[in-house]
C-alpha cells in the first residue's frame, strides 16, 4: 500500500477553508492555542460538517491522519 503525504493546504481545502500560507498562519493564530486535553475534532471553531469530516478521517485511519495530527499539534503551540 502506497503512503500519501498530505499538506496543510490540502487539508484546509478539504475543510473548505482558505488554504494559502497567509490564511493558514492566520487560522493557527486566531484559533490557537487549543487546550492540551481537547480533541481537535471537538474544537468549537469547526462547523458540524468540518468536525464530522475530521472524525471520519481519523476513524478510518485515513492517509489524512498524519496531517490532522500535525494540525492538532500546531494549534497547541
């Protein structure tokens, strides 16, 4: 099975968010820091459909799980 490496830009596209580097940096600044014990997919800034997409991708252990984990870490820094 071939592994895929997804970028933040691709994840933000999937979530329907602006995906240029400036917008991603602004999102991280505006939405962080996320509490250490909070689940990313339960954060209050997601729409219901965005939260469901994140849950689905994580539950499926999809190729997206790594970039979702990196987003979670970036929001906690």
